[in-house]
C-alpha cells in the first residue's frame, strides 16, 4: 500500500521577523503544535526534513537560524547535524529531540547546537527557545560572531592545589596574550571558591551578582563585576557567602559561559569539587580540561574516577590533560609517572614541581611565581602549561 502524499507544513509566515527554518520529519510535524508563524517576532518557516539531502541545502535563503529534528539513536542524523554545523558556520542551530535527557542535551551542546527543545513542539517551549535565540543572535551580532576558548580545571580531590595552579596559569596566559586578546578567570566554586584571594583581591562584586541578574546579564554587566590583576587577567570572584549548589541552573550557567566566551578570547573556569548538573553543563562547553592530581594512591584513584565519570557523561571527546602537582625532585619514588599512567589509563601531560616557598609567597602577595623567582623550576613548569594552552587557536562560534 502506497503512503498518502504528505503536505503537512501549512504555516504562513509573513516575512516580518527574524527568519527561522523549522525542519521536522512528517511524524514530528504532525505531532507538534501549529504555532503562530510570527511567534515572538520570528518568522517561522516549516519544511519537511529530507534525510537524503544535506540539511544546509534545505534552508531557505536568508535563514538566520534553524530548528531541526535530530534522532537520538541515529548515527546518520548525528552526522547530518555535524555537517550542517560545518557547512553553515555561525548559524544558530536548535535541535528538536524526542524526550531529550540531560546527557542528550550535553552531547548536542558539545556538538555545537545553540539550544535543545523537546518534540513534539509546543508554543511554550518555542517561546522560551526563541527568546534565548534572540539574545544569542543579538550578542553574536555585537561580538561579530566570535567565540573564545573555554578551559576547565577539575580536581581529583580537594586540596590538590588546583585553584592555585589555575590562578597562576591564567595570569601567565593573560600576560602573554598580547594583540588586545583578553583572558578571564571565573570562579564557579560558589561555596569554597578562593581564586580571587590568590590573585590578591576580594572584590565587592562577582559571581553572585551575575547569578542575581539572571537573563538581564550582558557583556557590560559581566565586565562591571570583573576585577583586574596586574598581569592583565580579568577575574570574577566566587560569592563571599556560601550559596546552595542548587541555586544555579544549567541553562543559566550555559548562558553565562556563552556570554563570557563572547566577551573574552580565553576563559578559565574553576569548577567545584562536587559535581552538579550545572557543573557538568559547564564542562560540556569546554574546549580543554585540566585534571589536577598528585602522585599518591588516593589522589590517583580519585583522578581515575573523575576520568571515568567524564567519559560516562559522553564528554570523552574534550581534550583532557592530566597535571601532576607538587612533584618532588627525588630519584626514587614510591609511585612514579609510569605507575600514574597505568592507574589513570593515560599519560601525564604536565608536571609541576613542589616548591612550597615560592608558590605560597606568590599566592600571599597575589602575584605570579615568576615575579618571585623567574628562574625557578615551578615558574618554568607553569609557563609550559600556559604556553601549551596558548598554542591552541581560539575557537570560533559554530
């Protein structure tokens, strides 16, 4: 029996708003609401998705964004989405997915989509998604479509010195950036964050002010709450008072990080030790991860667990670099780097010499270790990490 002809798309856009193509399968189109074609000031143009043709070729001339159906279990659908993002750089893409899980959302965001909406489409979800899209389009226009690089630091366990390393690496990176390129550090440890103290300041404004602003947060507000280090590093301090971890939402965190990477060329984030939905969402936006550990059984074991958890979240495609901190200069060690590599299932990328005196003096003064002793081994180790990060080109928005 031959299927009946399909002629579902009956919306009638009037070419008055921002043009958004809506590409859904016949089933997805039939199950979805028929919204006002000029919903929320956008000009919505529905079309049936042709699985046999590149998505980019199905877009209307002048499309400023696209909502496209993505099948979670289909490799072909994922490949088509990847090709769309590659073929249409800078075009905001909203993935429409049946019953998307948090892991699905993270994976799609990591691929480069702007947002995710559930299928079947309904007016409420569309209005919210379009409002976020409007903000994104306006911000892209102001920033020329560029997006900076996001680097996350993850602790194997608390107390491994990850925050101290991050402040040093970010300051060194900022000092060497040059050519008007700006670097920002954001302390996302909303309960125990101490990055600003290591940078020699306790700013009155910071992360809490950004969170309180909600959807009103913009580039001007972000810059108004940043403090500036002598190295040229901009930084956003953790709240002075402890905040409940659940006070932050994943959508809000993604919006803040997207804002930060539009304003700055490189953004470093210090994540809390305990994982939350929003900290995983932050990690999913990252271009690189620094996992800090020590050469001890306890620290290596927890580092391995962190790696496994990151992989379970579908984030194994993000480059992860193991940083071994407080390495002693001893000929014979109970645990060496070969042991560490076997325990972690990957090589140690960077090592940082244990130099308590130089590091503690630098942190107490809020300066880089090279300001204390530029010829020290620890200054060279930290410079090597910052240099390696600087060699990676700034990512452009997809």
